[in-house]
C-alpha cells in the first residue's frame, strides 16, 4: 500500500510540475506577442511583416497546444485523486501517463525551438 501511495504521489508531482511549466510558457507567449506588436508598430519592410504574421500564428497554435496539455494534466490529476486503496494500481496508470509524457517532451522541444527563432528575430529587428 505504501508503494501505491508513493507512486500516486510521484505521478501527481509530475503532473503538477507540467501544469506549472505550461502556465509559465503560456505567460511567456503573451510577452512575445507584446514584443511582436511593438515591432509591428514600427512599420518595417514586407519581410518583417511576413515573419511577424508567421510568429503570431505559431503563438496561437502554441497557446492552443498549451491549453490542451493543461487540460489533459488536470484530467489525469482528477483521475488519480479518485483512486482508492482498493483500486488496483496496475500498469494502467503508468501506460496512460506515458503518452502525455511523450507529448510533453515533444511540446517542450518545439517550444524552445520557437523561442530560439523568436529571440533571433527580436535581435534582428529590435536594434
């Protein structure tokens, strides 16, 4: 039984950590949107405008992905909170956790690639 409680605690810890990270990334995207609007107000050339629009679209897509991942984390936490000591904690919870873990890894990789591209863009246009 102690192993079960410990395992549940570990799963919840992962989920809560992911939720906090996703909240931070969502706020970071708001900051990047503000910076893009600042650049857009300067009326740069057409190349800058095209890149601005692409980044704005990517931010919208990323915010949607963040919302979906946060929702999945919340649902998993809710499901874990419903587990009773009589419930068999078998590989079901671990196997259900793995797809979310892989999706988080993929999301984080893509987030940092986008962030790096945007930071390079900002350096080029905010001189």
